[in-house]
C-alpha cells in the first residue's frame, strides 16, 4: 500500500474565508502556521468574500477589541461578501443590531437588557436550569445511546433563551431550525426547500438559506410584537424591549426585531457547540474526564478549559476607521480585520502547553467570549449551563463516550458540531 505524503502547508495555500479549508487541513495547523510566519496576514484568495486581514495572536486581538474608536463594529462582525446583495446586507445588519453598534449607542442599548444577564439573574435561574437539564437527560436515560448534539446539547440553551424571550414551548423547535439556517447557511444539511434549479452547496444556496432563516425569524417576532402590543405584556425580554426607551425615545420595531434575533441566535447556538465540543474533548481525553469525576471541585476550571478549547465562535471582525499599524503592518482606513479566537486561545505566548486539554489550567484568560464592550452578554448563562450539564451528565452517565464519527458544521464563523453519537449504560 502506498501512503500519500502529508500536505506541507504554506502561506500561499491559506484562505480562512473558505469553510472547507478549516476542515480539510485542520484548523489549528493553519493557525499555528499563521502565528509563526504571518500573524497579520492579508487574505485575498477567496472569490466569494472580500479581502481582509487575519489576526491570530492574542495581544493583537486584545488591542483591537479594546479600541472601538479605531476599530468599528458597524460594518459587520463577520467576513463580508464581495457582492453585497440584499441578503448579505440584511445578515450583516450594519449598525442596526447591538452586536454591530459602536459606542455610545451600543452602551445605552445594552443597558436595556443588562439586568436580565447579571450574576444575580443567572443565579436565580440556576434551579430551573438544573430542572431542565435533568428533564433532557430523562429523555435519553433508557435508550443507552443518543445524538448528543440534537438530543442533549441543543436542548438546554434553547430552552433557557426561549423562556427568557417569552417564546412558547411549541415554537422552540422552530427557533432551533431557523438558527441552523442562519449560522449554518453554508452547510448543505440546512439548505432545504431551495427554489427550483438552485443547487445545494452553491453560493446561491448559502445566501438563500441564511436569508430565509433571518427573515422568517424577523417575521415571527414581528407577529409577537403585534400580539404583545394588543394584549398583556409579561416579564420576558421581548415585553421589556417594547416599553424600553433610549435617550427618551422608544426603540423602533427594527431595533426590537434585531435585538430578538440576536438574542435567540447567539443564546442557543454558541452554548450548544461549547457543550458538545466539551464532551468530545472529554471523550478524547479520558484521563481528564476521570480526573473531574474524582475531583468535582475542578468543575469551574473545567468549564473555562472547555471554552478555551472549543472556542465556538471562530471569528469576529472590525473595520479600521483610520490608517494604522499592527506589528508594523500598515492597515488602511476601511480595511477589515478578522480576529480568530481558536488561534488566540492557543497562542503559545499566552498559554503554556496550549494543545493540552487541562481541566485544572490556571490562569486561563481565554477570549472565547471576546473582550471589551462587546464581551458576550450571555457569558454568565453559558458558564452556568455548561457547569450544570456536565455535573448532571457525569453524575448520571459517568461512562458516556463518543461511539461514532463526528459531523462538523461547514462554516468559517461557527466552530460547530452537527451530530455526535454517544453511548452509555441505560438507566
């Protein structure tokens, strides 16, 4: 048998906008090359996405994230397509959504929902999160096997954010499907109900899928706003946004709809991938799973290591508002930089032995939630959901293990797992 020689990567091969490249060559091999040879790298090889600078070092991402005056979010927070059609413009929602706003309006708008995400608010929901978790695990206990992503990991964050938003139980599965379409638009599995003649896997199919998910979710919450305005409002975040004011003015319908869209999508997708990616890490590092089972006091640091290791959001972008430099590399006003979180969370200059999964790692100042004014609003809930899930999961199924091939999401934006077969002793 003749074995093929391993591919020797070089900078001319690197195109981080290509979702397939992350899967074909191994994402971390690409990042390791860039950190070593081109930590500020010009990515212009892609026909679909406009050129951008890749930042793969921890200190550079910190510098950009903490200076919103020089590095703006208002031109979108993901790599921008070369052709900015209506679908792409809607999904990037320039300046109209909290995550694509700069100070001072970003600060004022964020204050509206901050009280729902404080440590006190998180702690108050802890009993409910534990109840939901055990209800989910009850559903798989007698089977002895499951698709961990669909049956378990996706269910907890979806239930939590939908409850906070006032979405009825009957519509939770719809929110799950629409989130998959928006953030998994480049993956053929979610490219369903395409117009006649449109081919799965094509750029047109990706744009169509993302647009359908986006518009359907906005239509859903548009109907919700009508119903709430015509009846009694509750204590959920959607109701609060209707009556909220910024600088003495109520929010427009568009601002409320974009707010709802962001909270649902971000509130369930990233935590889902952290939970499933974490279980995969434990399965691939059984010594660390055994270590946690023997010493549950390590749970908090284990959660932080899972977040560092998985880095569920692959990148965020900023646009330079003036000519500047990073590591001596000139960057012109109007040029976009992409901050690659899986890379900075394995930066050898910051993390000792970064390619070792170590649940006792300390310090562990990862950037899985970002940094600065755009630090993840739901970080407290994500940490709690991860902690409760692993506590209950390992208490009930200490022998759980991955039993089949992992199916990863085709994406340059989300480090996701679509399907993760697991087995355990039926209870």
